[in-house]
C-alpha cells in the first residue's frame, strides 16, 4: 500500500468518525429532551 493510499484511507476513517461524533452529539440532545418531557408527564400524572 502506497503512502497516498494510506493517507486516503486515513481521511476516510477520520470523516467517518467525525460523522459518528456528530450523530452521537445530536442523539444526546434528543435523548435529553425525551427524558425531560417524560419527567414532566410523570409530574402531571402524580
């Protein structure tokens, strides 16, 4: 494998990791909103 191929593969892995990090960060915010809404519903029922 040439150096150019290694660099291209490394860039692909970095891009994939950045997409995963962005997805996880977005998911964390969505889950926090869901938990907050669930907590509000429980208070109304009680």
